[in-house]
């Protein structure tokens, strides 16, 4: 996402859960060391984390948790504002992703909001695709476009945008879907 509170972590968790329900081996990584939230969303205890691996204290396989209830593998993190850049830029995450790709069908990485931060750009170099989350009426379009351009300049892998928390304005007149294509002509089996 561009800014905080646009729902990127919720989208990441729901995508991971959807893929896991399809009997895929899915790992979700909370790489938002500035403000990790996957642990809160999934109601997990504060135990080993991505930070332990990135700082060289443990192997990544030792800090991944399997949530049997969801058939999902999780690598959570804990907040460490003093060491964010050094943890993300030391090459350990890239190494882990290369190894994890051999084990998992999908790896979903939740990163910090991307506007004016370097860590999401570093992580973007190591991933196959970026799904960008935009919350209605949150970030100005100029900042969204600038951030997507920065991401594309790093790896040109933005594959789509999730438009989150869209609210329909019922005070304005809107026609139903398909009115331009004549779908409304067919009701109760006969043409109007």
C-alpha cells in the first residue's frame, strides 16, 4: 500500500488463507518490521520471529509456525524500528526466499507501506509479483502513482491493484451493472 491503514495486511492474510484452502502449501511472511500486524490478525503468541532469522540467531525453518487450523505456514515479525533497514538489507531475506520457493507453492510477503520507505523497494527486488492495495479516499492519486512508479522501477512486477474498502455513494443515481449492454432487457425469460 501507499500509506498505513489501507488494509494490506488483511488482504495478504485473506489471500494466504484462500490459497491454503485450495490445498496449496502457503507461507505468509510479515516483513513489516515497522508495524507488524499478521500476529494480531491471526491471534498468535509472541514467540520466535523473522527478526531472529534476519539477525542470524536462528534458521528461517526454525521460526516458521504451522497453523493447523488454517493449513497455513506463518513467519511473523516483531517491531524493531532501530534495526529495520539493517535487517531487511542484509541479504538474509533474499536467501530465505530462494530456499522457501523450493518448499512452498506460494509465499506472500507483507511489507511496510511503500511511500517514501526503502525497505519495500529492497524486498520488491526479491519477489516475483507485487499486488498493490489502495484504500478508497486514503492516499492522493499522485502519491499512489509515484509509489507504483518507484516499485516498477525496481522490478517492474506490479501485477494488479486491490481497491479496498470501497463505499458506494447512494446519494447519487447509479444504474445497475450491465445497463449499457442491454442485460436489463431480459427479465423472467422474455425480452422487454
